[in-house]
């Protein structure tokens, strides 16, 4: 029985966990899968990038999601803005609505604050399963940027 207020940690994806991390994508609804790349694709992309940082998200001791940041501007990654960009975030279907996504972003904010960074950017698609309301509830506002069809948003603190 999952606890209602789990502790969140970010852990490296390893040879032992990579299959389970990739399989988390299968727990999303079809509409949600339109909103975020499969974790296998994200992990592959990260290995072609010099600017990617990714971790598995654990709720207590349970694998519950995946997060990937991009730091700096890199034409080859399709991210041409300086600063830190929340490139990918997903919480497995059975673990959604438990505050895990919110806590994961709050943890990134705390880590960035410790590095003197006070801004985090992201982008998202519109549509029925859009994470837009999630980002708005965390304080992200439209940045005026567009990434292809995706709307840019920024959180400043
Ligand atoms: C978006 C996502 C990461 C949210 O994770 P989560 O752990 O379920 O979100 P939380 O439980 O932390 O919710 C935090 C807040 O956002 C709100 N929220 C979350 N998803 C929402 C949605 N689809 N519509 C409206 N509000 C939403 C919650 O109600 C909560 O608000 P509250 O604190 O005021 O009650 C998750 O739904 C997901 O993985 N979606 C599919 C992938 C995706 O779209 N990723 C983002 C790509 S950029």
C-alpha cells in the first residue's frame, strides 16, 4: 500500500534498473504518451548530449518516475537557450496524483538554488492530457518562447 506522503529521491539509472525505468512509459495513458518521449528514447538522447542529466525518481523505495534536465544551449539537442531546462518529467500512472511530480520539481529547485540558479525553463504540448495545469500549479508562467509546437514556460524564484 503506497504511503500518501512519500519521500522523493533521485537515483542513477543502472544496468540493473534501466529496463524497469523504460517500462514505466508503458504505464502512461495513450494521451499522456503523446506528451512525453518514452524513457528509452530520453535515455538514448541523453547519451548523445553533453548537457543532459537524468535520474530515476523513487518514492520511498519504489521506482515511480523519470526526470531529465538539460543545461546550457546546444543546437544539436534542439535546446538553444542558456540556463537549465526541464527536458523530461514523467510519473508512472499508478503513482500520479500523489505529489511526486511536484516534489520532484521542488527538489530540482532546491538543487539549483544551492548552485545559485534561480530559474527553470520547460515546454509542453497542449491537448487533453497536457501537463500545462500541473506546471501552472507549480508557478510556471508562459515565457513567450515556442519550441516547435510546444509552449515555453519558466519558473523564477
Ligand atoms: C505531469 C505529471 C508529471 C504530474 O505528476 P504528478 O505526480 O501526477 O503530479 P502531482 O501529484 O505532484 O500534482 C501536483 C499538482 O498538479 C496538479 N495536476 C497534476 N496533473 C494535472 C493535470 N493533468 N491537470 C490538472 N492539474 C494537474 C495536481 O492537482 C496538483 O495540484 P495541487 O497541489 O494544487 O493539488 C504526470 O501527470 C505525468 O507524468 N504525465 C505524463 C507525462 C507528462 O506530461 N510529462 C510532462 C512532459 S513536459
